[in-house]
């Protein structure tokens, strides 16, 4: 049985459940925060994304002039990597 978390990205995020402004291929930082919360249950503030853009460790982004834009497919892959595989015990190695 495949769960929502283990499903491939194209099957995991139902487009119809997302508001129209979050269905774009590239998202602004505030939109990405909303998207990650709705699609993955991850709460991140735009200020945290700004810190990660300077120091590294956040989702990949591109720039359009001075505006950072986050490709949704790369943000999904980043979130999956950060979340990791499900475990059944805290003694399991993640």
C-alpha cells in the first residue's frame, strides 16, 4: 500500500486541492511557505528561507532580476529529502 508521503511527486500533490496561486511552476518565498505547509505539512517562515538563501541548506531557487523563485518540483524533492523515510522506532537509524 502506497501512502501519500511515499507516492511519487506527481501523484502526491493533488493540484485541485491547491489554491490557484500555488499551482504555478515557480513560487515566490511567501508562496513557497504556504505550498510546503499545504503539500508537505512543513511550516517555514519567509525569513528562514532568506537565511537559507544566504547560508545554504534550503530548497534550490533561481533568480528573476532580484526576486528569488523556487521551482515547485525541486522544492518537493528538497522536502522529501529533508523528511526522510518513515521509521517505526526512535532507535532506528534515519
